[in-house]
């Protein structure tokens, strides 16, 4: 969020995909890291931003590097969540993600954003991981 603001963007909402059983911390997913999902509400509380959440119902059905919309794939859960947020905030222009090194994740976020007419922002992409951990 900080880097979005540094680059002149106004953050208007937070989005989070959670495991179907929210008492579960980790989901076996190629796309999403769900550990710590319980803490995301604290970000919303601290920032005063609305938080939109959706349970992950899909699975990693399409595992090729390039992504085409695939019924039942977990990426379609992201599409549904962002489409809902877009309806609530029709002026949004971009989505920021925390993709650091995974082409698999980055290309899927880009696919969803492209389908919704949004720009994908990945300011952490290929940044030295040791610096990100500081």
C-alpha cells in the first residue's frame, strides 16, 4: 500500500481471498498464500479502508504459465471478487498485488485485471527479497 501511495495512487479498498474454512490457516493453492488471512481485517481497521473478502471455492485447474479463463479455477474467485469491488467503486483503475517472484501468480493477476479493464500494479515484482524482509 505504501508503494502505491509513493507512486501517486490513492488506495480505496482492500481485497482478500480466504480459505473456504476460515479456521484453516493454510490452503493448498498454487495461487494464494492464505497464512495470516485473519490479520487482514486489522489492516482495514487501521487504515479505515473497506475490506472485501471472498471464500476461495476454485482449485488450481489450469496450471500452465499462461492463463485462459477456466471454469472452477481458483483464479476465477479473484475475478469475481474484483468485479464486485469494481461495481462498488466504479472509478478504480488499478489493482496492486504482492507478487514478488512468481510468474504464475503475476500472469494470472494480469489476466484478471485485463478482463476487468484494470491495470495490474506489482511494485514488489523482482525486488531483492532480502530487502523486502527488512
